[in-house]
């Protein structure tokens, strides 16, 4: 009886291992998606990868220095570059995504606080300077 139990357990373990391998292979084989939902997920993953690669390339060229981590996408898509990290003391954040990052505690520039940035933004709006995004200073 004990031998049969051990044999059944081994067979179950083998089946679990083989099914896990099959799932891994299906995920990483580059096979065509099984439906429209899977196709959209693959497209989004590709787009996210391209955005990350573009930001990395621009950062290496000195054209992407964001003030939050992870770096914003909004400056990339709207302006093609980001210099918030360099300009934050003079101009503040250049986009809403960066401001949101500061409020969430993801700011990366020492000596700057979210409260200070919000107050600066509030003053600028009161003076008529607010109301639109502007590309960060270079």
C-alpha cells in the first residue's frame, strides 16, 4: 500500500512539473496570441518596452532627467524629452504625472518637497501663470 502511495505521489509531481513546463513554454515561445485580449496584452507589453527603451536612450543622451522614479511617460509623449530633475528648483515640475509622483512620495530631488511644489504651483496659478503644461527648462 505504501509503495502505491509513493508511486501516485511521484506521478502527480511529474505531471505538475510537466504542466508547469508547458505553461512556461507557451508563455515564452513567441506563439501567436490565443484571442483579442491576449493580442492587446502583448501590444501593451511591447509599447511599454519601447517607451522604457526610448527613455533610457534619451537619458544616455542627456535628454531625459526626470524628477520622479519611475520616470514619467507624459514628458516623453508630450515633449519628447524631460529635464524636470534639472529645472525643478527654478520652474517646478513640467507635467501632471511628475506632480502626481511627488505627491505619492516618488520625488528624487533632494531639498524639494511635494508641499513646496504644490504651493509654488498654487501661487503660479493665482498669478495667471498656471493653466497649461510647459516643457521643462533645459
